[in-house]
């Protein structure tokens, strides 16, 4: 009787041990499957968890040629990566996908999927070296939304109203700016012209200093400079101040000389590094937003008149 008991306990423990081992393997596989499902394909390709050397080569190529891969056959990808179609299929299996066609479909959907986090876009470098066209388009969309949200928060409705009334009551309104700010001013002038109001902008670059000398106290000047430090624009502001011409400026630098000189400064968010950026995505969109608000309120102040002139 005692011998039977002695033999029974080890057998039971062996069974429990095997069962525990099976469950451990099963839940390990299940956890890995769920973990991979929670990660995007790009995250899995970057992480390369348990990838073979060939799979790492394929993953790096895909991340560097996102748009091209979507147009490739499995044979073309194998040639480009100096691997094999079977290696690509094993990679797809590791990513829990049913073949290369399934990979391309899911990868294309992922590239088009919007990211709802609008706080992580660098306005100076909104995209990176290996980004695809869908990724760039999403990043610029996010940056535009981020720009408009932050700019709208900075807008002083009271100062904007004062500025618009000052411009409406002025005999002449002249626009000043250089570079992107000058181009934004030209677009604003074109909108006002179509609405029946002519604003003055010098057609010759660098001649705005002479334009400033032609204005009088009954006129008004709008000076545009994101940095607030454009030499020609600041010098024009000084000339206008000496001539007692009312001035409005739009700038992101609240401590700039331009902001201190002008009667009504309108401030933009200071997010862009002038000397370290791909392009003026943020500053241009921000400046244009203020000018669009300005145009719209000036239109409202003489709504019936502008409607009549616009529709004639």
C-alpha cells in the first residue's frame, strides 16, 4: 500500500509539471502574438525581435523604401535585398501575416492611418529621411492642425479688432515685409483688391524704406515679420514712427524692436527656428491665418459694400 502511494505522487507531479510546461509555451506564444498585434508593422520592423539576419536586411530595406515596396512583387524585393522569396515569406509569418500581398495591403493601410497625436510634430523638421509620401502628408496635416490651434489660442481678439478698425479708417494702408512675410502680404493685398480695397505694396524688393517715407499720420502701415528682426522691416518701422504713421505688426518675437515700435503688435506662437528648419511651414501658416482673420473682419466691417463689389 505504501509502495503504491510512493509511486503515485511522482507520477502526479510529472503530469502537473508537463501541463505547466505546455501552458507556459502556449501563453508565451499567445503573449507574443498579442504583443505583435499591438505594435504597428513599422514598429515590429524597427524592433526586429528574434529576426534572422536575412529578415533584418529585408526589414531595413522596407523601412528605407516604403513607397517603392508597395509597388514591388515578392521576387523584386528578394532581388533588391539579395535574399530569397522564402525569407520574405518567413518574415511575413513572423509578423502574423498571410504572405507578402497581405503585408503590402496592411502596410499601405498603416501608412495612410492618421495619428491623432498633434503635439509631437517638430515644426522645423516635420518629416524624416525615410518617410513615405503618405507619412509626409499625414505629418504636414498634423502640423497644419497644430499650427492653427496654437495660433488661434495666441490671437488677441481685442487687438485684432483695434487693428482692423485702424486700417479701415486709414486713408491709405501700406504693407511691409521681406521673404515669406512679403509673399503673405502680397496674397493679403490680392484678397483686399478683389474685395474692392486697394492696399499699397512696393513691387520692387528692397524699396519699402522709400514707401515708408510717402506715408502720413492719416495713413496706416502693416508690418509683417515672424522673427521681428528683419532689418528692412525694422528700419521702415522707425521711419514710420518718426512720421507719426499708425503701425500694426504681426510677429512671433514679443521682445523684438519691431514689437516695441509698433502701436498694435499682434503676436504669433514662437515655435520655429529661423536658422534651423526644412521650410517655413509653421510661420507661413500662422501668418496667413492671422491675415485671413484680418481680411475676414475687414470684410465684415463693410459687409454689404464688399458683397456688392465682389458679386458685380
